[in-house]
């Protein structure tokens, strides 16, 4: 497939608390065929750990 499914963009940044739901969102993107772009960014907002992970569609690399 040369383009992401369902009209999704070739580049996405997923963000959220570092919890199972965030991990499932990233895993879902990988299952669709996206690849990780670099490592995650991690910060602490005073209450919880927040993560950002970029994913790219392979044809865009």
C-alpha cells in the first residue's frame, strides 16, 4: 500500500499520558503499517508522565 489507510496522514504525532491506552494507540499505528520515527519524547507535567511518539508511513521515508 503506497498511502496510509482511511485517509490518514503520512506523519502523525501521538501524545498522551504514559499508560496502557497510549501504548495501545501506538501499537495500533504499528499494526496498520506505520513505523516509529525516532524515539519518544517524555516529560513530567507535575502530576503524570506524558509521552509523544511520532510515526511515519513507510512510503514517506
